[in-house]
């Protein structure tokens, strides 16, 4: 029971941290110049919010793509439903897998290849031929002629799919005569394929994505005045521009939480408090988080203090201190890359504003003595989906069973307040008040949570160093699984 309450508390805190964390600023990619062959595809897909770069300002267009990453990007670009899916029951893709929804959605279209042992091998690099199959099948494309490439003869497994993409103008070869069917596809090439698809299958080829139309005001969503809207857009633009120039900051998050918990006929109430201190450096991306959550275990009356500690640097990777077992855990490199990419998700001011507006039934801006105060209230359906996706991508050390249960997390009504300094346009405080419904291992919870995040020490010189204790003693995820199986 003690472990169960610990995992519930960590999950809730993780959801809170994701929900109140400020978005990083948008900017052009430092390694994608205008003369790059994929410049237009990368920049326009980035502006549309379909792809993102890394926290150091790069996109890494020449970096290879894995089968799982390709599935996630393609499913997202095509707008596939990755939640209401039928489990294809692949041997290495449990429902808690970070790419489960995307892979299942593509499997329903017969758009992902399966190995003889019924595995997907999501961490393997995907070839151009394999992605041609994935894309052509997902779009249900048909080839009319023969392959124009010398390295893709008619008896090649991918000839039909490569030819279909070529005929539709979606994919060219690596040269005039070769497609590069056995070569790994790069991030830049994949962006180009998706960009060409969106141009080919939209009515207006000049636009990658149609702009979102403003929502018509209803009785539940009061119409804002044009002056309010103009001020809101101006403040957001300047705040995001300021974030773009911010190199580092510190933050403190405090949380109070009330959980009504029901397991069978038993019902208890648990009060929890938490505090986390954070240091964040943007370039190169690194952070340190340390805090404690405190609660009284209701069945025993035992006071439980749960320490949380996490370091991440590009040099050494990511380490987390697991408070219940008093063990340092080193995250695997592929998971670290996913977390790094997620932490670096970049959206411009207009997209940030649209993202918040889609959750809102009411969105206002007011002026206080030192701050612009933005207030957002709304219902939680869309917000739930965003937080679930972000938590799945971040994978905060929860096991597969816990991650599967986290899909049952649901946000209720919520309010979101942002305080922006009038003079500097720094985001200095965020307050979030919301309810969450959760079902963890048959335990049904109704959680009320209020969290406050305060940001200080902007652009102070900081270097984050992972302590020797963590570097020398950390267990890998595989080590922990072995110890758990041995009952240690």
C-alpha cells in the first residue's frame, strides 16, 4: 500500500509539473540554413507545430530516425486517432509503450511492418524503403507504372510503394537514378516526405496547414473585446520573445492536494503537500529538480516523506533518485533523447495562444500593479489528452503497468493563471487549480490540486553538475528489473 500511494503521488506531481511548465521559445534552427535541401519543409512543419527541434536550438536534419519515431511523426502529421485504437498485440509493444498509440493506429491501416517474431523493434533505425511502405500504405496509394530507380527493381519488396510515392510527387531519390532504399531515413528527409504529403493532399498547396479559425462566442464563452484580444496577443508575443532570450532560470513549485480514495468499499481521504526547487539552463539544456512530497498514509497513520531528485545534462544524460528504494537510476540513452526532445518542444507566440484558447471556455487578461494577469478557465477533455501525451513522452521512471494505468487520468474543470512582468515581460508566476480523476490498479481517486510555480534568477550564470554519487552508483532500468524479479 505504501508503494501504491507513492506511485500515485509521483504520477500526480508529474502531471502537475507538465501542466504548469512554461513553453520554451520558438526560434529558427541553427543547423538548418536557407540553402539546406529541407529548409522549407522543416521550417513550415515546425511553424505548424508538427515537428520540433532540440533545446540547443538545433533540428539535427542528418540524424537517423527510428521506427518508433517515424510512426509517431507520421501518425501525428496525418491526424490519426492514437487513443481509440485496437491493440495489435505486438510482442514488444505493450499498451504502456510510448509509441503504442501511433503504432496501433498505423497497424490498423496495415502501414507498419512486423517481424517474424511478431515484434516491431521500435528503436531500430528505419530505412527509406521501410518508410515508403509505411507512408504509401497509410495513404492507400496505388502505383501505376514501374520503378524509375535502379536500386529498386520490380522484384524489390518496396518497389510498389516507392513507385507510388514517386508518382504522387511525395518522394524523390537520393540521386536521379537511385532511391536509397536500404539507406536510413534522416530527420530532414522525413520532414520533406511529410511536407510533400500535406501539400499533395490539401486543397491549397501554398499552405501546409490551414490556419485555425477563431471560435465563435457562445453563452459559455464570452466574446472578448478587440482591445483585449490585441493586448493579449501583444503580451504573449513579447513574453515569448523574452523567453527566447532567456538562458537560465530558477523555479519553485508548491502544491497542496486533497485525494478522496476508494478501493472496493473502503474510502479514505489523504492530504498531501509538496515542494520542488528547480534550476534550468536552456543552452545547452540541463536541469536539476529536488523536492519532497509529504502525506499521512491513511490506513496506518504513518507519515510518509517522499524525496524526489533529478538531474539532466547533455554531457552525462539523465539520473533520478528513487526515494522509496533510495536508489539512483540512470535513464537509457534512447529514452533520454525522447525526454530531451520533449523538453525542447518549441512553439511560437501565436501557437501558444491558440493552444491555450482551445482549452478555454473563458480567457481574459487584466492589468495589476506590476503584472499582466492572464486567466484561463475551462473543461479538461483536451487538456487531459495533452498532459497524457506529454507524460508518456517524458516517461518519469514509472513502470509499464503504471504507465498503462496513467491512461485513465482525466482532468476535470481547471483554472490557469499566468503573471507576466509589465516591464520585463518575464513569466514570473503560474497558478493552476484543477481536479483529476484517476484509476490506479483498481484504486479510484478524485484529486483536487492547487499548484504555484514561481520563476526567479533569470539569466543568472549557472552550471549543473551531476554528483559523483549518482554517476558512480546509479542502476540502469535493466538492473532494477533484474533486482525486482529476484525479490530484492
